[in-house]
């Protein structure tokens, strides 16, 4: 793997250039059609900007053109205007606007959240394609973030117990020359570009987005260095046939931060900057990830009632992670053991989706039918660096060891996994008339996993094939254009390894199953300027794997976890300049059945019973504006045994902006009252908890034409 990893940056650059160059011969004629020299040379917006304000009207989550209010499912959308006003720098920043979502620190190397009480470690998507690499995403090329609540295997395949996250990428259908510079507390420094040209007559456009970040942190030794670039080319926008070519490269280097430990059920009371790792962490406790993807989407409209889409995505992901973190706490001696280890990943995969959308009428009903087939293959290499204790130190005043990664080369595990998917699905959106609509769908997946173990050595590979059906049904009643009431039922399945290597103790276990029963209401008021969603649900995941109490080395399906909940969200966008996005979630998640009595009736980890969010802004004549927001998160259990609690917290934010010529000047203040809190935990360990940031001020200059 080391030779591949050394070659990866060069391969990434070559592929990025090649992917972009494919469309240049077609795009260049459009660029040549510039205005004559004696005419005004300013950029004129001829494309369509995705400016729905804070109130989105539609979504691509159902993979058919349908309004949000028509879907019998709870779907949260964080639009670009919210990302801009909050100056969101991470996916976590965006998702704090979504009720029902809580956070894990992802081993300091990846985005990881819990949705409705269930981990969503692999439930990441980009424009509907699976994106389960374990890394931190960048938002420089993101138009909006969508969270599909509840099981979604009917369209997306395996996974998604509590829901999934889909990033919608910026399209090259605008004329734009944009740049953003941000600087703030703890030397946060980031620059972004957004350059594009679109010719409406020919439907040809190109766009390049990118970001460069070099930031420090309130956490001792923490840093972030990253570069991102995403070129795209669009041919035939608005025509019967169109082709969209996209590429995306991201390189990220940062401290691998597992947070601070807990003792006697409480996170230790130390300054939030305290780091439990190596004294020379910037050299040895570092995660390096690189991701390159290429996507080609072909679409053809045969008629007003029949259209076809084929999308192909390839990705390459590598990770080189080294970390020192707390692994054991001695409550009597009040010491903590620190261990050093790491993991190396090298992944290569592709997926292809072919979908036919047909609109038909018969028997007095209207149907929008989606027929789909998906093929995918992923090759995943994983090497685990053997971890060993490097220090035992006082828990309240840690003395950190100085380490060298050259002394940590032995591997405790090494595997190569191949995952192959074949999915067939059909979905029918039915309009019966009189305000009654329905959404039915079913998908069949054949998911094949094969893992070859090098360490510990195994002569024959581990294999299993799962063939699963994933149905969904929902009914909508709309007494008028402003009201929608729905009831739905949906399922998903989670294979034994799902996105990781098979092991001898899980290869013979059938997939876990998630089932969601939901009722809800959606309101669109004041000429679609106010949107309200209310959902009540019961979500169960059965067959959850765990250690057999009679033989802890054996993994068996022993448990059921259930979440009962209510979610309320709203978005407002008034002509007077008021905008708002708000949400509240009540989640009662617990293990209702387990062969191990230790876990029965225990609460779901990292899942607050009550959480709320609000963000409100007011603009004045489009010249300047102000805003404020708040987040409340209730108590959460840090571990499955519920031994440690992460206490509730409240934070407040503020912002102000002014338009000065072509520049928008913006100031954001986060955690205005400088509250001390824990923002995330590990989810399986009680002693790995990450503090939230203190009061932080960011200044941003945004140029755009």
C-alpha cells in the first residue's frame, strides 16, 4: 500500500486534468463568444442561481421531479443561503441546523453523525451516489445539504437506519466570478474560489470551485491544512440531451484528536484545550486523507413523458492515520493510559446508476414511475498499526510522551475486501385526485462481500452474499395547496460488515433490519414563504450484533434498538427581509432487547432526548443585515452501557453583514457566551469526548459578480 500511497497525488492530478480536459473542446467555443471589446464586459447572470432563500421547494431525494410537500417522508434541507450566512466551514456546521442529528468525533479523521439514535457512519452520499470514504468533506463545492430521515434502502441500497446525508454539488449553469476570504480566532484562515461561465443559448457551461485552508485551533497542537478543487463541465443544459462532467479532489491533513477522557461517569474537568496524546503530536498524531472522484451524468428526454438518466462515478480514497489517545482510566489512582497506533486505508470504487422515468395516466390516476438499476464495486485495503501503551499519566495533569512513528510499524490486522452491489428498483408516485397521493417502491439488492485476511493469516477468504428486498409505502392527503398529511412505512438492511472488512465472528450473521413507521404533516404558507414539517415516528433496528454472554469471542444477533420520536422544523423567508430556520427533536431511544442484561433498557448513545436549533436573520434593503442563532442539546450517553453522561449545553451565535460595492463583508460570532461544553463523543467508548469551541469570531470578505 505504501507505494500506491506515494504515487496517489500524481495520479490524482493526472486524472483531474484528464477529466476536465474531456469537455474543453466543446466548452471553448462558448467561451469565445464573449461580448465585443466596445461593449460592456461585465458578467451577466444568464444561468439560474439556486436562490430559494431559506425555504426550499423541492428535493432530488426521491429521484423524480416532485415537491417536498408531496413526499410522505421527513426531509431536511440546509440551503446555500444558510451555509453562507452561518459561514459553515464543515459538514457538522451545516448539520447543526437539522433536528434529530447529533455528532460523533469520528476518530478525529472523518465526518460521523447519529440520526434518530442510529449511527450513520457510512450513510454519506453526493448527488445520490454513495460516498462512504471515512474523511472530512469540504463545502466549497456544495450547493445544499439534504438529510433524508428514516430507512432509504428502496432507492439507495444498504444502510440508512436513521437516515442519510446527501450533498448536492454546485452545477456549471451560472455566470460567476466569486472569491471568499475568511480569517478569525485561533488563526482560522481559509480562501475559496467559484468561477464559472454559462451560455444559455447553447446550454454549455463550466465551473471551478476550490478552497485552501491553513488553520489552528483552540485545541492544543490541533491544526487543519487542506486543499480542494472541483472543476465541472455541462453540455446541453435545457436541451433534450445533456452531459455533466464533474471531478473533485480533496487533500486534508490534521491532528487526529480523540478528545478528553471521563472518570466516574463525568468528563474530566480540565481546560478544553487539553490534549491527551503525544508531546510532538503535530509530527506523529496526524491524519492524512486524499480523495479524487470523477462523475459523468448523461440525461436524455425522449418526450414530455419519458426520460432517461445514466450516472457513473469513480472514486479513490487513501488514509494515513496515526493517533495517540486515552485507552483506559484508573479511577482509584486517577491516571489515564495513553496508547499509540493507527490505520492505513486505500480504496478504489465505482458505481453506475441507470434510471428511466415515465409519466402515464390510466384509470383516472396519474403516475410518475421510476425504473432503476445500480451496479457498484468497491475494493478496500485496510492495515491496522498495532497499538501499545506509551504512557500512564495523571488524568488531570497529563505528562505527554514524545514519540516516533518509525517505532510503530508492526501490523495487528491487514485485509483486502471486495464489495459488489447489484440493485434493481421501481418506484411509483401516484396522484389519485381529490388531494390523495401515494408513493410506493421496492428494491432488490444482491450484495456480495469477500475479505482476504493477511494478518491474521487465513488461507481461504471470508465470503457472504445477501439478497434483500427493501419496500416502502406512503400515503399523502392534501385538502388544499397549503396542507399535506402523510403516513409511511419503510425498511432498510445493514449487512454484517456493511462498509468494513468481514471477520470470522460476523461472516455467518444475516443483515440487521431497520423498520420505520411515520406520520407527519407539512405546511406551505404565505405563498410558499413559510414551510413547516412535523413528523412522529417509531424506528426499530432488529438483529443488532453483539457478544454472546456465554462466549464473548462469538458475535451473535442479540438485540433490538428502538427510537420513538417527534421532529418539528420550519423555514421562513419574507419580503420584509426576515429569514429563519428552526427545529426541535424529541428522541426516546433505547435498547429494548439484548442477550446481555447490561444493555437492556439502556439509552441510545450520543442521542439527546431534547434538542432544538434556531437561526434568524434580517436584511435591510439588501445593503446590510444582522442575525442570531441558538442551539440546545440535552444530555447524551457517551457509551452503550450508559456509564458516562455528556451534559446538556446551550450555545448562541450572532452575525452581521454589509454590502460594499461588489464585496460582502461579514462577521460571525459563535458561542457568544463562551459556554464550556462537549460537542461530540465516540459512541462506543466513555473516555473519548471532544470539547466544543470557545467564543470564536470569523471575518469574511466575499466577492461575487
